[in-house]
């Protein structure tokens, strides 16, 4: 019977001491994680191939065809109206503007990801 009282006393004592211990506060610490480097190489410059335009009119059509035949070039004609030519020019302007916009976006991404290193160096 003594051992039951002893065991009960130990259990009660352990329970009471566990409840009476102080609770430690959990500390949270914020650590800043650096953004990964973007590692985008600059795109290669655009190299355009030469395009030779020949304007064929009623007055010079025979002369141009004769020159092409003498050079051994196949004779093929692509026609375009003035409205079509204007649209082609406008499309090229739109492509150029789009490429400039994409370049600016890439520069902003590069500044966002890699510009922080420059800011840290200044401080």
C-alpha cells in the first residue's frame, strides 16, 4: 500500500511541477532573403538582311525584266498598292515600338533583381 501512495505522490508532484514551470516566449526573427540574380544575357543585336526594292512602272517594266534575264535571275513580280505599302511601314513601326517596350521591360527586371546590389554598395 505504501508503494501506491508513493507512486501517486510522485505522479501528483510531477504534474504540479510541470504546470508551475514558466512558459518560454517564442521569438520570431525576420531575415531578409536576397533576390536571385536574373542572369539574362543581353540579346544579340538584330542583323537585318538586305532587301532590294525595285519600283516597276509601265515605262521601265521591259528594261527591268531584261536586266533580270541578263543576270540569270528568275522573273517574279510582287505587287503592292500604296495603301499596302503604308500598312507595311506602319506594321514595321509597331514592331519596332514593341521591341523597344520589351527591351525596357527586360531592363526593369534587371534593375529589380540586380539593382539591389548597387544600393547595398552605396550604403
